[in-house]
């Protein structure tokens, strides 16, 4: 059997075993191309060499992200790839039904954390820990994650909420350039190295929309303001001011073109981060107006000029140090820019004030040249640290939401990477200490906790040996004696600190620790700490002073005298602060050291991380030169070993990241029992005579076990259903184990169960929809029949009502017509009778008039008698012959009634030669042409086409009238 120890062959026949191992790896590598393996757990076998080869193959194919079980490995491409971080790709990962099936990406981790917040169960705060060495791409990864959440976590519905969300998103994104300008610097390993740690909380409301954010910073490397290592630079903001200021601003800030400053090394290097315009626009979006910005930049320019103050050694210790000849004019410029009086500034830098005795007597002692330089540097560091903290508070006040407007958060932790330089001091010790704590958190969360939980749950598990760094942490922070405690104790002792003495105390007190070493070749006092990422040599010179971080009270009082508006805010005159800054000799409290404050803030951060569900992104630097398409196996191998990635792959490949309690598992997946006949009854409730206390955990587990078995028996059927001809690997049984209190499974098993649950829910939904549609159809049919009956009844009633109204109206009209006809007939008869009497019996004659001839009298009588005949003929129907009509004609013509059949009456309608003639007028012709003598002769309510009305329209036969 082939045995390996750390990936190397062992045994006498090493050459033969090496050949066999290469053949085996070559055979296993033929299963799938390495660049197609998205997860390092699929590498066969899992060794450092195979993992390294897989990462190298993918890196050379421009594939920079690879899963390593529960961790994402991110390789720095060292070249711009815009399409890899486009908004379209962000939305693709956000809208994908299963983002884990996409290619590995930081957006996949971000989307998984976002969906965990939106989970159907109780929402849990999420955190994403981005770790790696300096220059591995942690800052860029954090920036891209913030852009991702700014895109996917803002989906407002109204225009007003859209503007609010857009403003919040813009402010959150604009906090990055400001923080990087004031907190990042160019180092030997990285052009944009974060010189502080930050933890950003993206606050989400109940609808999972970003409502705000908060930024918490850790351990700003403020010593970089006054001290920069060789080939390194100061913070970016100083270079931005010198390169991006306008001519007027240069004149105001005393920054001539091409000026050189002691605290501004390597100004000739031009970096992408030296963009003064971007920083100004970001500050403006955060609510920092232009006058305040100019005030900040003026103070920073004053710090640059403060660094040019040089002191010369004093020949007499009782006299203060004098300025160098080339630095005499350099005091006036920083004093004017900081709005400080020139003489007090120079006096504070050169003379120290000592208070001693019960009466607090003040003694003034001149400082040495080294002490003057230290006080000058301390003044600059104090001002810069206050400005940085003030900017963080302004950013938080600009982007932080109210406490009642958000419910969950997603944290982004971007901390400094593991550092090891030629000269390592307190800053590197704190940075590496933080990385040790984060590595322990990772080990505790994913490695040790998993294996311990498997053992408690009774799972058959072959334990994997992993590297635990608890021994190193005990060396740094342990109790009662550790490196930190010894450094703090040196700070509390009222004696001068000695580097050699500190080294001796550390080596003697902690000699039993396997993680402590001694560098015998070093001439300077130092000690070695074996970290998880490698051994680092720390120099003890200056450790105690840096840990004290002393701020002379006279420096604070000097800054409180400044008339600058910004410095007045940063250094207010507070009596309480003054009393604390000048404690009495009898009641002096222990000084809070840098290590103590950093340790307290780190513990607070870890408490937040422990309360969240963490996600890890391991950033790897392919080479230290920052060159694209260059993969140095030795450097990458050291980083893989340092972060314990191989152990993580082993446990993730064999482990079960999904763990669900029995009760929750049954409650969620009991629906799957519908797919197969039930073999056990459902959970029974306790009998009424049993109290709740008797319902023990053992009885509950005994009740849930049959249900669990029924649910787990459905997995083979779900696996066969999910299998496809193109991918027969999906037909393999899904790995799942039932522990004592939890069910352990892999992501694929969980996906299979969720798919089966969705199918059952779909079937139930279809049954419910079919029943509802059937019920709705029947209800609508009944409503339609009822509507038809109601409509028919209403139509019948309306028709009857309409007919009744018509009948009533017709009756009224008929009666009115009859009344009118009778009245007209009566009036006509009255008029006819009056005319006859008038013309026959009451014809007026004047005395001189002569009697009419007999012929005229007969003609007048005939006209009068023929009037009724005209009315009868006008109202008679065409061609109507009747007895009544003949009688009327006979009566009007005064024919003898003896022989009625001997007369033939012809009407005008029966002949073609019918003409309309006017009745012969009696009296004036003009009067008879205008109006009929009958008053109602021209009135007819319903004129018909065959009726003739009016006196002047009576149809008569011309020859008949002449005959009469």
C-alpha cells in the first residue's frame, strides 16, 4: 500500500514509489482537466501538490476563483478584468436559482450570505472574513462585495424610496475612497496596503434592503506619518495633496511644485491611488463640504512642514536644543498652517514640563535631540489619528441608519494580512496576533467544531489532523504570563525601558513554549514567534515606548490653543480631560496601553463574529512582484500551508456542512412522506393524564425516529428522479447520516430534499388549484343561472310595464281624440247652423237695396246646402260606397227619396279630371280668399294622405257644381 507523509514518499525503494506515485497521479488526473475542477475537494488525491497544480492550471487559464470546501480561494490576477466584476454578472448571480452551480466567484459567497439572511427560518446575521497576506487582494475583494450588495440589496418600489436607496448606496461606496486615502499606503508587498483593520456592517431592513452601514476601525498605523521604511511611502492622502492641488491651493498650503519633504519619501512614484479628485468627490458625497475639506488638507500640509523641523544636539544639557540652520524658517510655516503661536510651538517641542510632589510643583527640563524628535513625531501622530477618527465618525453619521430601521446585517471584515519584515515591531506583533485569532476562529468554526460535533453525535468519522494555533495564542495573550502581559508590565514600571532586559524577561518567563525562539545571529535584542504562517523575528527596541504611546499633556494643551476650526473640534477644552491628563502622583491609575486597547477591540470583534454565520475568502498572492500570469509555486505553497487549506479541504470533502435538528427536519420535510406509503403513524401528543414535564426528550426522539426513517427512505427515489442520462453521477445515493439529535448531510443532499419538497408542494398546489377552480366554476355556473332567471323576470316585468304604459297612453289619446272629434263636430254643426240662418233669414238689406234675383237666391241656397256634402266627401275613404253616404248626399242635394236607386253619385276621386275649385264667395272676395267662414275647418289632429281639410281645399266636380 502506498504511504505518504506530508506528500513525500517513505521507504527504502523511494525511486520506485516516486514513479508509482507519479503514475497514480497521472491516472487520477485523467478523470477531469484540472482547470475544470471548480472545487479543490474534487482533486484526486487531495495533497498540497495536486491542489497547487490545480490552482496553477486555473490561474494560467485566467480562472482566479476556486472553491475549497467551505472556503473560497481567490488568486490576485494583478491585472484589470472589468468583465469579471460587471453589474451584469452581479445580477446574474443574484437572480440565479442555484448560484452555487455557477462558476466560483466572490459574488457567489456574497449571494449565499444574502440568501441566508432571507432564509425562511429565523434570520441570522452573516459575516464575510477576507483574509490573506498583504497584497493578496483583500481590499479589492471587500470593495467588490460592497458594490455587489449596493446593486442587489436595493430594490425600492417608489421613486422617493429609490432616491433614498441611491443616496445610501452612493455614500456607502464613497466611504471606500476616503478610508483608503487616509488609511492605506504603499508598502514593499502592496501598492495599496491597508494600514488599519475595518469591519463594515451593512444594515438591512425586513425587506432585505440596505438602509445604512457602520464602519469600525482597528489599530491605525499612525507611526507611518513620521516614520516610513525604506522603499515605502506615507499615506496616500499626502501624495494626493502634493500632486492634485491647484495653484491657489498650493499657494495657501505652502506646497510649491516639486517640493521635497522629509515625511514624503518616493514622491516620484505614480500610483492609481494618487487621485485627489476622486477623494474630494467622495468626501463631498459624504457631507464634508469644500471649506471643511480645505481645512483638513491645510492641517495635513502643516504636518508635512512639521516634519522638516530638525534639531541639533545641545552642548549644554541645561539649554534647549537649537534648530538646524536649514530648519529655522520651517517653524513659521507649520505654525501658520496649524494656527498655532510660533514660540509656544517651539517651546513645547524642546522643553518638557514635569509635575512632582504633593503641591504639584512644575519643573521645566530641556529635552535632548532624540526627545525633541519624538515629541515632534508624537504631535503629528496625535493630530493625524484624531483626523482619521473624526472622518470615521463623519462617515458613520452619514451612512448609519436608525436602530429601529434595520433588523439584520452582513459584516465585511478586511484586516491586515500576515506581515514579516526585516524589522518587525509592535505594529507587526499586533497584526499577526489578530491573524492568529482569526485563524483560530476559522479552525474552531470549521475544523475542530465539526469533528467534535461528529463525535458527540455518534457519527463514524476518521479524524483529520489539523494545525491548531492555540499554543501560539497562549504565548502572545495567555495568562498569567505572556508576551503582552510582560510588555504591559514594563509600561507600568516607573523606570527606563531596556530592550535587552525585555528580551531576557520574555525568554526566561516563556522558555517552555514551543512557539518561542531565539535568533542567535541577530545583534539586536529580539525574540522569535512561530506563527501559523511562519516564524517572525520581533525587535524589542522601542516596543515599550510604542506600547505606552505617550502623549505629553503640554502637546494637548498646545493644540487646544489653536484657532483652527478643525483643531478646535478635535481638541476641545474639557476640564475632565485636563484632570485626567494630569493625574496626581498619589492616585495615578494604570495607563491603557496600545496592546490592551487592541486586545479589547479584537475580543469585541470576535464576539460579533461568533454571533454570525461566517463565510471565508482566502486571498492568495501568486507572486510578490505583482506581475500578471506569474505563478510562483514556492510562495503560493507557503500561503496554502499557513492558512491550513489542505486540512480544510480534507474535512470539507469528508464532512457534512449541513446540520439540522430532528424536530426541524421533520417539520420541514414531512411532506416527502407523501411520495411513498407511510410505514409509521405520525407524531402522537401526550395523553391528557400526562403532564408536560413527563414529555421528556427521550420520548420525543423516540417518536421522531420513525418519521425520520420514512423521510430518509424517500432519498433513493429522489436520487433516481434527479438523475439524467447526461449526468449519471447524480444517480448515486445521497450521503446523509442521522445522529443522536441532528441530521447531517451535504449540500447536494439538501438540494435534493428541497427539490423533492418543492415537487410535493407543487402537487399539493395543483390539487388545491384544481379544487378551487372546480368550486369557482360551479359557483360561477350557479350565479349565471340565477342571473338568467333574474334577467328574464326583470325583462318580463319591464315588458308588461311598457305595454301597460302604452295601453294607458293609447286609451288617454283615444279618449282625448274622441272628445276632440265630438267637440269639433259639435262646433262645426253650430257654425253651419249659424251660417244658414244668417244667409237665409237674417240677410241685412239696406233701405235702398233691391231684392236679389231668383237665380242668385237659388245659387246661394245651393252653396249653403252643399257644405255638409263637401265635408263628407273630404273625410270619406276612396272608393267607399255606403248607405249612410248616400243618405247624406241625398239630404244635402234635397233629392226625392222615392227612388234612391235612380240616382248615381260619382265622387271626384273616381275620375281622372278632378280639380280643386274654390267655393263661390259670398260678399267680399278678399275676405273669402283669406279665411273660411268655418272657424275650425282648417284644424286636423292627424292629417292623412287621403284626407282633404280646409275650406279652400274641398274637391268638387266642376260640372256637377254648375248643374246644381
